């Protein structure tokens, strides 16, 4: 007969230490260097560095280039809130998107933040007769050149916006250049807030034929996600799209925010 203790799996020390480092960083608002974390956790510095590099590769931490301190990225929110995101989207957002489709005909998406991009969580693309993309769930949308990304950036708390921009600025692509340009960012934020919606006027070269308008979906001061309406750029101007479809989108967002506040799904 096999002894129960012998049959149990051994604990994974690397995972235990990784969680320990995440918990420690969570308590340190300004982050910490590898040496500081080694001292606090009593884990060897080489091991700390190896675990931090793994967590960085997976997107859970990032290292500041100015002071070499490691800090938690926004992705750690998924560890506690991803399930809740799925609940409110499946339980509340999906039925409302179906109702919205009857009014706007063009496809709409519900997108939520995933570290440095907006991800399509629910969509009516597969039901809209005007859609030319049937498979959109899970697609990542750039933060600074799509309507959904701009709606999120413009309405999230300042501290969250700064963290997102730091992550984007650390990359080596076109978005990094935009993230490092405070004049550009300020212009986007001010324009979105002033006109009441975010826009994509062929800014995303991966989808050059489409345009979009988007609204934030908020729970108190926090942005839960964004409602995105997509249309063929040649079909109408952004202003025409906003005039025709924005009222229906605003009504859907208002109803969704109310239902979320009255439920325990978020």
C-alpha cells in the first residue's frame, strides 16, 4: 500500500517563490530592486533575478529603466479579476450587445484591458450582416491607435494610464514612440473627453479599411472595458457615425453600467 505522504506531489519551490515575490512587490508601492527583494524575502539574489525575468517575460512585472526597480504590471489584475470580467460580460454584456445589433446593424465589441492592449471579449461580428470578420473574440487591439484603446486611455485613472504608457514606452515599435510623446497623449485624452467618444479614422494600418467609435464602460472611477462599433471607413465619416449611432451606444453603456452596479458580477 502506498503511503499517502509519498503519493502526494512535491511542492514546486519555484512557483512558491514566484508568488512570494509577487506578494512582496504588491506591498511595495515603489517597487524594488532584485537585491532589495532578495534581502526582504531571504531568497538568493540569483534566484530572485531568474524568477523576476520569468515574470517579466510573462508580463506580470516590468523593470524601470531609470532606477532598475521591478514593479507589478497591470496584468496581475487578471489573477483576481479575470473570472469576474467573464461573468459580467457573459451575464450582462452579451444580451445587451444582441439588442444593440438590432438598432445599429454594424458589429460591436466589448473589449477589456490585457496589460498593453484591448482584447475583444464579446462581439456581434458573427451575427452582423455588415461584418467582414467572423472570428474576433480574443483579438488584441493596440491601445493608442484604436477607438477602444483610446477610450480606455482617456477615461482610466491617471495612475493606471501612467502604468500603461510606461509599458508601451518600453517596447520597440510605433506605439512606443506615441507613448513617449506627452503632447500626443494629452491631445488624445482631451479630444476623447471633449467630443464624448473615441475614434479610429484608419489609424490602425493592420485594418486600413475600417473605422470605429468607442465608449468607456465604467464602474465608479474604474473602466471595466469599452464598447466598440466598427464600420467600413468609406461608408461614412466619423462624425456621421457618431451622430447616427452614438445615442444607441450610450444607452447600452448606461444600461450595462446600471446592471453591473446592481449585481454582484463585478
